[in-house]
């Protein structure tokens, strides 16, 4: 413990009884005075004030710290140079140091260039051309002159793009096979045909083998070898596990990503490149070409002659895998009948891998694509297109059409799953027993694909397809048909972007990047959805006497005993929770958190009526959302002065935002009036103050800065490079402001992602304080005024400088126009160049110091700490 500096030295005498003289200074680390010089490098005083430099360096080396652990003062070391060091670094030493650094940098650059060439160009191009060679016939390709095109530079960019996709598919397939093999080995069934009795019998034989062997020896040796035999078996297993673990650790230590790719500077990665190309050839032959041939043979057997019109290769590969899975299943049955255990295990693993691949393809590729096409077909009246037009678009652009429909289907599936998760948090456990719970910690879809038979997955896929397509029919097709009959003027929506000039895309960016995210962040759509669903369940449930069936016990009032139907008292194990128990039995799990409910008379009919009410609610709710926002948006934009032919993205966004503002204002006023008139007055004053504060903050951040940003972008990019000398660039303040909003969002994101600075700290403090607690003074002082000053300088300085040059020099009109227009990018380039030179000058100073240290530095000297007084 450090002594108080105010205590006199005489009072500290006799503190130790071991005979050490306390007047002698000692090192805090080695506790000796020694022959070396003692330093006091930090704030500590007393017996821990002094330290030897070598002791401190040794301590810092092991502690990996640069500050004192007690006072947190950073230790400082002064460099000690040789006596012959000149005041300035000689040019010869500087050039030699630059040459050494340049050679080292060139080596690194060449290594990285070779790595990039191999992995980003050579391997993808080889993958694409190997794929072409395989699917055009290997022998025909090799014995023809086309083999020379294997090394040509023709279409190399296209081949690189396609090869990247093929190589990524190869890598993902390899990783998936390794992981899937591990899943099958750890949790897969030993009996691939789901014969439980035989599986248990075989497993029991495997488990009991060492025990039976031990008991046989026990009978021969009178029980002397039983314990030894069992210990021997356990010892061998433990030794094998330890050896395997050491081998894995050694492999992991030797093989790192830097060494695998080649970023460690060695050329060992060239062997990995060769193996990647070779394995890619095997992948094309085994996993693509062989299933393709099998699928082509199966289609030929079904009298399908010639290649298909669209997606011939993917369809043939998928059908081929289906045929391979069927053959593997038949082979599995034969192996099981004849007790061929080794073939049974190998064939079963291959069958499970192919089965999982087919199921994943159906659930992640085919099912979303079908949902996307069904969405498109049901929404034809919304867009004003026809089915013939969609078919013609697919024939013209099949790949783009499939990708877009798959994306639409995936979005629909994702949002449907999110809505189902919301329902699970509101409804009574057991109501949605027929839908898998994605939040279940035991839910493992890959393991279910491995364990459960194909027929069960097929029934589940058919049920999911029926459910999703019925939902699409109720929320898309039926509401649009109803709207077309009741209010036909609403349809179709206008989605033709050709009606608006290109510069109006800034409004679409503004809507998608600013308005809708703000709406989603502040509208609390999740809470509103929960309230609406709970209200609907409570209302419809009370009408049909199913409120205890729909809502959990804590959400519903207790039902009086006289209202219960005879013989339907909730009991444990009664049939009211039968559906949930069936679902738990189906998933091979015990039902958890089952809540009882009252079963009224004609329960099945009431459930049918509930489904009918749900369908009608979906139809009318979807009709409301199709009509009201677009109608309100068209009305508001019509008042502003826009015509009917405006893009519906504007009208829908404006309508949603207007409706949200009206509903939000109504909810706030209702909450205020429920608390009394005095609270209304206080809240009104607080709201007026907050509105005034937000307006004062919005004037620079939402009006001035975005307009200046948009205007500067127009002067910097649009005017110099899009308008010729004989053309006059047109400025539209509304469009410049809209584009500036997008630029301001990009600038703010860049600042928040950048290094620490004053404006970043101000942004973070304002964001953390929120809309109610931010400092208006900080906003103006640290953000608004610096940004306005910088933008004003960038806009005004080129104009002033160019007019000064025009005044001093005689120029033609065309030259004056070109000078004014090009002055803006010229000034920006000059500023960027000056900043780059400043940054490089700092790098040169660091390099000079490094060269000086490498040649003249002898060591370092610890610096003592002295107080200011």
C-alpha cells in the first residue's frame, strides 16, 4: 500500500521487523535496490514509487499493458540514439529504407495479385469451362478443336461470372455434405427403413458386445478378467478419442484461412488451387452430369423427346436425383432383406443425403416459386396485366421471371411465418397445433428430414401449399374481384415508371429509404397488430362461445359454471386438448404448456363458423387496405397538384402516411381526454414545445442541408457531365431537395461508421437522447452550422474563382460555360488531392522515423514522472 506523502519519514521507521532499512529506495517488482538506476514513472508514491527499467519492461511484456495497474498512468519511454546520428536523416538512408519497404510492399502486392488471379479468375473460369466441357461431352470436347477454346480469352468476363456461381455451389455442396454426414452419424437412424424393432435389436447387440465378451472370459477365468476386460475396452475408446482429438487440433493449427487461400505469403495455396479445380471436375461429373443423364433417360422413357424449352439442365438434374433416390431406396430394401450390413449403412447414408437435398430443393426453391406465381396470377387485375402477357414475359426472360417470382414467394413466406409467430404469442397453446413452431428450441428441420419418412414430408408439403394458396386467394384475388365490382375506378394501379422522367426517381428513393422506414419504426405496427388480433379473437370468440378455446386463460374472463355444456368440464387428459396432444405425438415430443378450455355444444360447427368468419375478415380487411390508402393518397396528391397518372408508389406511400398520422393523432387525443382537462392543457403545452423544437431542428436538417446537398450534386455531377455546352441545365428545387435527403442519409451513415470525431460524437449523443431529449444547441453548433458552412463554401468558392479567372482572362462564351461547370469537380479533386498529400506526408514522417530507429536507435530510457508543481 502506498504511503501518504504527507507523513514524515521519521514516522515510517520501524515499519518492518526484518532489518531492512526503509530509507533505501527499492524496486516495486524485485523488491531490491540493485545496481541499476531506479525510476519513478507514474503517480504511485511510497514503497511502490520506484522501479527498475528492466523489471518494468519484463512486467509489461507478461501483463501486456502500457499503464500502471494502480494509478492508470501511462508509462513513457524516451528513445536513445547513437552519438553519430545526424540531425536530419540523410537522403541515402532514406532512399535505402524506401527501397527496402518498396521491395517488401511489391512482394506483398505480387502475392496478393497472384492469389486474386488464382481464386477470382483462374478457378471460376476453369469451373465454367469444365462445366461446359462436361455437359457438351467430355470425349467430343477433348477430340475436337474446341479444346483450344478452353484456354482462350474469349467471353472471359461472362465465364468468370458463371464460374463464380458454379464454384460457390461446389463449395456449399461440399460443406453441406460434410455437415450432413456428421448429422447422420450423430443423430441419424441406424435403420433407414424405419423398422424400430430391428434397429433396437441391432443396437443392443452392438452395445452388449463388450459385456458379453467379458462374461465369456469371466466363466473361463473364474471372474478374474471381467473388470480388466471392461477397463481395457474403455481405455481403448478413451485412447482413440484422445488421439483423434490431437489429430484434429494439429490439422486445425496447420490449416488456417490465410494458409489455405495463400495470404500468408507462401505458394502452398497453388496446390489447393489445383485440388479445387480437380474436385470441381469431379463435382460436375458426379453431382451434375450423372443426375442430368439419369433425368434425360427417365424423360426419354416417358416419351419426352429432345431438350426442354426452358431450364432443361436443372429439370433433368432434379428428375435424375429423384430417380437416384428411388434406386437407392430399392437397393436399401434389398440390403435389409439379405442382411448386407456394410452396404446397408453406405446406401442408407447416400439415400438420406439425396432425400434431404430433394426436400430442401422443394421447400426452398419450388414451393416459394409456386407461391410467387400464384401471387402474380391472383394480382393480375391489380396491375392491369393479362395471363398471356405474363406467359410471354416468361418466354422472353425465363431466368429473370423465375428469380423475381421466387423472391416474391420468399417474401410472402417470410412475412407469413412472422405473422404466425405473432399469433402463437397471442393464442392459447394448442390452437395452432397443425403448424410447426419455429420458436421451439427442439425444432430442427434438417433432423426431421433425416428421421421422418418421405410420405410424411410430402403430406406436410401438400398441406402447406394448400394453406398458403388459400390464404393468397383470400387476401389477393377475392378482395380484388370485390373491389372491381363495388369500386371499379380504384383498379388498376398505375405502375408505369415511363410516365415520369428519370429525375423523379429521387422521389421513389425518398419514399422507400426515408418515409417508409420512419413509418415502420414509429408506427408500432407490431403492437397494433397484436391489439387487432386480440380484439378479433375476443369478439368472434364470444359470439361463437370459443373465447376460452382461442385465447389463453389470462386473457379471458372466467366462464361461469352454468354456461358450460354438460359433460365438458375441463379435466386433465380430456378430449379438449386432443389436437395439441396429437401434434406433440406427431413430433415425438411431450405436449407442453397445454391449457384447458370449455367445449361448447356443436363444437365442430362452431369451428367451421370460426373459419368462415376468418375468411370474411381477411377478404374485407384486404379490400380496405387495397382501397383506402391509395384513395387517400390520390386525393392528397390531387390537392397538391399532381395528376391521376402519377406512379402509385407515391399515392400508396402518401396515403399510408396520412392515415397513420390521423390514427396516431386520434389515439393521442383520446388518451389525453381520458386523463382529464388539466392533463390535456399540460400535455398540449409540452406538445407545442416539442413541435417547436422539432421544427427548429428540421429547418436546417430537413430543409437547408438536403437542398444544399442536392444542389451541390447537381452542380458537381449532372451539369458538367450530362449537359452539353449548348444546353442549359435546369434546376428544380423540389427534386434537388428530394435527392439531397438521400445523400444526407448516406452522409450520416458514413459519419456514424467512420472514425471518432466531433460530429460523430454529436450524432451519437443526439440519437441516444431521442426526439424528446436532444440538445438543440448541440445540433446547431456541432452538426448543422459546420455542414452548412462546408456546403456553402463548396457551392460558392468555384463560382467566385471561375468569375475571377473570367475577369482576368479573355474567353469565349463556350469556354466561360465550361470553366464554370468544371470548376466544381476541379475544386473537389483539389481538396481530395490536398487531403491525400497531407495523409501521405504523415506516412512519410512515420517511415523516416522507422528508418531512423532501425539504423541509429540503441534503446529506450524510462521517463520519470514529475508533478506540475
